[in-house]
């Protein structure tokens, strides 16, 4: 298999795994609201920040681990350059951070788990289109995967700060 096609498949594995946690993230706060347990959670002796990060950090590794394991398995079959695998893994982490940050914010604003899940999954569509349209540029560059990861971390920090502020004010 040509390395370019193998890299594209690796990148798609990562982008497809990223939305796996969107339903879990959507349920984290919208589910509490829907089950009418959000107020009880907020009245517990544990700080709002601890509850918030405990819920979020319990979900965040899930899509990253699944995607990287599947990419590693695909790599183990042979014939793929290591730099393609590493770039695909950076893409996986970037996609997961972006989607879970957005899903977290949506979960705090949505009225139901169903609407939060649907809106969170819709966030993945631009990632699929970007992976299809830009995979050649992505794999041809060393700076682009790192830059996208940096931008994803930055956006995750913004989404997390906004979400924490929203959770504290509920």
C-alpha cells in the first residue's frame, strides 16, 4: 500500500475514534441535569472544580487510547513509515481534544442528553472534511501536525475555562 494512502487511513482512524467519547461527554453534565441530580452534585462537599475535572478527565483518554491502539495495530501490519504513524497519532490527539472540549461546552448548555449528543457528533463533520481535503499537506509537513496540536490544546483550554465558569454558575 502506498505510504500516502496508509497515512490517510491512519488519520481517518483517529478522526473516526475522536467522536466516540462525545456521547459520554454529552451525558456528563446534560445527563445530570436531565436526571435532576446536578444540584445534588453541586451541593456535595467536593469543590465544583474537582467534580468538573473528575468528570471530564475520566472521559478524555478514551478516544485517544482507542485510536492510537488501532493505529498502532495498523502500523504493525507493516509497510507504513514511522513519521506517518506519529503524525496520525498527533492528529488523533488533536481531534479528540477539539471534539471533547466542544462536547463539554455543549453538555453544559444543552437541556437534554439527546440534544447534547447530536450537537457533539455534528462537530466531527468538519474534521472528516479537513482530513479528506488536507491529508497530503498534513503528511508532507512536520510543522502542520504540531501546529494543529498546539491550536487544539489552546482551544481545549478556552472551552474548558468557559465550561468550568458555566458549571460554577449553575
